[in-house]
C-alpha cells in the first residue's frame, strides 16, 4: 500500500481519488489481512474493489494491488 500511495501521489492525484482497485492474492485466505490494511489507507468512501486468487505473482509477492485513480 505504501507503493500504491506513492505512485498515486507521484501522478498528481491522491488515494482519495482512487475509484477502483483489484487485489491479486496468492492465498485468498490472506485477503482479510490485506483488507484491514486497505481500510487503513482508504478511509471514508472506499473505491470499488475486487479480489482474485492467482497462482503466482512477480517477484514472488503475496499480494499485488492495481488501482485506477483520476487526476483533478
């Protein structure tokens, strides 16, 4: 989430402007943990989101989150 926040900020937007996220998780049972962190970053109205279990992620990551944000 630190990387996501940094990338959105560097693009001239903020996490408040994220409208959709997709979480890719290696083990779907880890999703509640990821959801807790997600809730700490996206306060107030949360963006639309979905989660998908995958067999493997780049660099053997356990979670990868894709986000779409608008720039004002």
